């Protein structure tokens, strides 16, 4: 029985979310409520090209209709044959719960991306301070793993906060990096210490003194912060009050937007509706001035997948066959995709009649 065919990386093609799916190859528990899922391209002869810290959106077969959930990649592009997402089960989880209970090696999922600007590649610095809490550790881990492989002399202070010692994700790997990388400083802080768990490190909430204890020169570093919204707001406030140069502060703030449906109101004098033709569905919708392609599609009964609805995740990307739109996005589409005629339905507003492939 023959083994896998060996090919050099320059003999392989990059994975493309318009052509390929992901095949799950491994499921690894990290803590009691965190798992890492690893994927490969569903066809041989491909590899993954992305930036450390970027995210993907997975289409999960939950219920009668699939749901879209966005997860940061915890893997490193320096090891491009697989990608991994590390996800935490939250109260009320739907997509993540389905992954925990159903996703197993051999299963295939549709995915969109990778996308995102939360990466040291886009915001380089001479020295880094990574500050994370909970599952917000994932983009930091991607960047730390990549720097370990590409530039092991990088100056990194990695400060992570967890609820208890048992909730520290990637603890063993982080401690190994602190020993093997000459300029990697690790700081771990826990909020609680349940009976039976031992801990000799710092306890309590993050504050300026704890940051300074692990990174005395934090004022000179480039900071990346990721975690729950209140946690990031707290860190940002601490640094702002300390006089930190906030142009060197970057946070991962992926929050699904609440998008209002277009209001049914009379057109103002001089306003006209645009016709939006959905070529694959064979339907045509009327779009009021200021409404988006996504809102028009929903009103016409045309389903276009969307997760963030703020121009960030890229899942509502559709091909515009004709017409003009005004698009204001947040990095969810690449320049070459725009050149090919693609737009994001959630943040594209027709200027006149438009036809899209949906």
C-alpha cells in the first residue's frame, strides 16, 4: 500500500474558498470547554495561504438551515498543510455546540476566508505585547507560533488571563516557548482559585501594575489585545490613561452587527427605487435608496449567507454581473476579488439597477 504523494510547496496550489471545502482531520480537547479542530483541503495538491491572526467563517449544518460562525485560526501559516480553529463552548452556543457534539475526522465543511487585519504582518513592531483572555488567546497563539518558526529571536511578552488554572488554553505549549525562545516572556493571571487547584502565579483582574511586572517596557511595545469586549475595553482604558501611543494598540473586535431591515416608507421627492435582479434565483427585488443588497435579497426571499453583517467576515460575497454599487467594507473582501466584480452584499448599496449572481 503506497503512502501519500510527496510534493514540494511550490508544486501545490493555494486553497480557495470558492473551489474547495475543509475536511476535518483531528479533534483535540484543550480544556473542559475548549476544543481544537484541525482541517486539510478536501482535495489533494493544495495548501493554506493566510496571515497569522486571521479568521475563517464555517458553514455548519445546524437545523433546517446552515448557520455561519466565524472563528480565528489558532494555527500558523508557517505550517501550511492544515489549519486549526480553537473554540470555546459558550452558554447558549448553537454552532459551537454542534461542532463539539458532531464534528469528527472525515467530515467536510464549507468555509469562507481567511480574512482579517489583526496580525503583526499588517502592524509590525520591534517588540510585541500580546494581551488575551479566554478564547481570545487564539490569534495570539497563531502569531506566536508563526514568529517561533520564522523569527525565533522575536521579542514577545505574552500576557494571558483565565478564569482558573485549568482554564488556561495552550498552557504547556506557552511554557515551552518561554523556555525555548530567548526573548519570550510569559505572564499568566487567574481570576479564581477553586479548591484543589494549585497556583503560584498572579491572581485577580488585569491592571497596569501586572502589565508592568511582566513587560516593564510596555510603553515601547506594539500591543495586540483580544478577549471579551469588557476585557478589551478595560485594557484599552488602562493603556490610554498611562499615555500609551494608541496607534500601536490593536484589538480583535469581531462583533456581529445588528442590521435593521429597510423601513417601508414613502419615497422622498426625486428618489427612485433600484431594481436588483438575482440571476441564480430568477427573482427581482426593489431597493430603496440607502438599502443594501442583503436587505433587498431578504425582502425578495433570496437567501445570501451572512455572519457579521458589517463588511468584515466576507461570507456575503457575491458576484456583481452588471450595474454600480457603493461598497464600504471593513476588510472582508480582497482587492483582486473586487477587480473580478465581487461585492459584499451586507455593505453594498445599489446606484441604479444591478444584477448579482445569487
